[in-house]
């Protein structure tokens, strides 16, 4: 099993940057693909970004492509989401997720964190 804890959320202004972090513990971190999802009030959980086991492949939602970067540090059991040029529509709870399969865009990952709130004011 894997335990995930997100951090780095907060209240920022439109145009600002933010880096979310996700600390993993438990099973071998290298065995898991990692994803970031978000959920705004009244909306379904949506895919944001994903990264493969070794970090060689990354995937992004169209809504964040070009202004976000997902990365991982397997030595530290960490995954990150750098978000730039934030917009009010990025406001949501952001979740880190892990799965041994390359689940990428579907919210069917086996393990989830508790989430961290990101609020972007206009």
C-alpha cells in the first residue's frame, strides 16, 4: 500500500505560481505511476497531470498544458506539480494519486491523498 500526503496549496492571485508536493510512504515508490487530479465545488474530479514510473513520460490536461509541470524524485518519494500563470478556474482541491498501472487520465488510481486546497483570486 501507499500513503500520500499533499501540501503546498493556498490562496494566490491570478498570474501567480504554486508548487504542490506529494509525499509518498509505504510500498516501493518506483513501482507506481503518479497523477494529479482536481475537483472544484459541484464538479467532477478531473485529470490534471500524470507521470510514469521513472519520470520519462508526462501527460497533461489541455487546460494546464504549457503552464504546468509534473515531476518526481524517486530518491525522496516525492511528486510535484508546478503550476504557473494560475487562473481563477484553477481553483479546486488538488489530489495526488498512485497506481501501478499507467492509468493516466482516468480517476481509477488505487491510492489517493486527502487533497490540498488551491484558491486563485482574480
